[in-house]
């Protein structure tokens, strides 16, 4: 579905009457630039601040401080004039660190604390601005990524606590068997155990160290305590193993989701991880929330002309492996690590070492890139 139509007047049709109506509908303590963004079509916060600064001399002017509407109308006409004349003046503002702070196709006079650099074209201004952001490692989707990452980390901590609790229940087979043998020896030598005796020394030929006793208990009760411990440990061995395997499988799945999130290149791929968390019951998600669908698997072509498909996330990994690939294709994955499934669509034809190397590098890169991002 397309987004809802924006309400407001086109800036080139702004009149004094319309501007007055717009300001009368806005609280007097509201920023004037915010009122222009809400009431005019296609006006960004950056453009609105520039318009307010040119009209009033202060980009922070509030609605209630406006005394002359003419200056606002003149500033608006001046800023939209390039739409008819094409006399653009692309510029880039430079902050005190020497970094690009903003760019526009008109002079940004309201950025008084920044240096102003004029450029021959807006494409060059955009390239300079976003190249600096990329080199600094800025993430346009950092906020959305952090929210999902917090959920992934919470789930991982919970699963790790469950795994540790189950592991504590498990004892080595030697220790469990020693509890049974200890109980049997206590019963066998009960006649030799004196009142309040703290340990039972077994015959030397058994090679078993002394058995600890509770001085407050009788020999029969001490033996019963060892047998109870033995039965509990046996039950844990029987049931804890499958439980531990289940938790380990969940951890591996969540670890793959963490890798998917780290490799997500846009909002749709971040939303796909969120949706998988919700489907698995780790995250509550509104049924009315629309989740954008990520693109299909990444596709590369080797020098020989073979298609190489790379899954972007765990769902695409399944699709690449079980739906797209055939028995005659080559499948690659970083063994024992979360990352992308990679398929060379060979169709049974011989594949050169160069193509296999390329596909293996893609599989290894997905794991390494995810590890770096995390």
C-alpha cells in the first residue's frame, strides 16, 4: 500500500491568508519551523529552519513571536524560486571537526556554527556527505537495529541461564555410580558404624576413598540419602540430556538471528529478524504491524557464468538450500558458525576451483562480517 497522502499546501501556492490560518492552528509556543513542516507539502525540517532563519534571523523562532507574515512569504518565494529557474546553489556545511554536517541545493545560512562550502552539483554534495558517514561507520538503521539487538541479547541470556541450570543437574557417570556404591557399602558395614561417626573407611582393596556420613543420621538413613541422590541424578541424566539439546538448538537459532541482524543491510531485513523473533515467541508483536519484506537472496555471477546465491538471513538460508538448490548444485556454509548459506547453481556441470573459492569466500565473509558488527 502506498503511504497516506500528505496534507498541506504546496509552498508555491502559499498566500498571506493561508499562512495566517496555518499559524492560528498552531500553539504559540511551538517552533515555527515545525508548523511549516506540518502545514506545507514537501518541506523538510532542514528547509523549514532555513526559511524561518531567513525570515526572522533565528531558526528557533516560535509561532507566537511572528509579527510580519510578509517576510515569511518572501523567504518562501526565494527558496522555491530554483524550482522554476533552475538556479540551484548546492552547498555542504562543515562542522567544527571538519566533518560534513548537512547538504542542500540552496545555501544553508542558518547553520551559523558550521562552515559553508559551495559545490558545482548536488550529487557531489550528497556523495561527500554520505561517504564521510560510511567511513565513520554510521548506521542509518542503528536505532532499529539496537532495539532488535536488545531483544536478541535478552533471549540469549535467558537461554544461557537455562542451559547452565540444566548443566548443574548433570553429574558425571562415575560420580553417580559412586553414590550408589557408597549407599551399598554403608548398608553392608552398618554394624561397624559407631554413633556420630563422620566417615566410613572402606576396605583397602576396593580403592574407594572414605564415604562421608552425616553424624546426626543412622547408617540406614545415610544409605538412603545416597540412594536418593543416585536416583535423582539418574533421572536428570535421562531427562536433562534432551532438554539440554533443545536449549542448545534454540541458542544456535538465536545466534543465527544475531548474525542475520548484524548483516542486515536495510530496514526490511531488520524487520525480518524482528518477525522471526515474534514467530518464535520471543517477542510480542502487534498483529496490525506491517513488516516489509526483504529482497531475495543476494546473487553473484562467477567468471564462468555460474550463479552464486547467498542467503541474507536464516529464512533465506532455508529457501536457498531446500527450495532453490537442486541435488546437482554445490552448497557451502561456514561449519559450526552462524552465517549465510551459499549455493553455486552448477546443475551438475564441473565447477572450477576459482568459482568454489569465490563462493567459499562469500560464506566465510558472512560469518566474519556478522562477528565484527556484533
